[in-house]
C-alpha cells in the first residue's frame, strides 16, 4: 500500500460577479431603503414609502455613475 502525500493546491476562486467594495455602501443603502419602503407600504404609509424609494433610486443612480 502506498500513501499519497502530494496535495494539489486549492483552486483560486473566480469572482467576477462580486460587488466591488467601493460600491458596497451604495448597494446596501439601496437595499435598506427598498426594504423600509416595503415596510411602509405594508403599513399604508405611502408618503414615507415614496421618500424611501426616492432614496433607493438615488443610491442606484450613484452606482450607475460610478460604473
């Protein structure tokens, strides 16, 4: 019986679909604002939901300007 001692190196993960850290703040801001808007809609507070959706769209606009 022979023991195999040689190991292959771990494959390096290919990450083309990851979010660059420079955009992370804008992505999280958009996500948070959209979730809050959803919560406000469920409660019937459409004015607050509109304000949060405007914030979400502004964050998305920042991503487009940087991209």
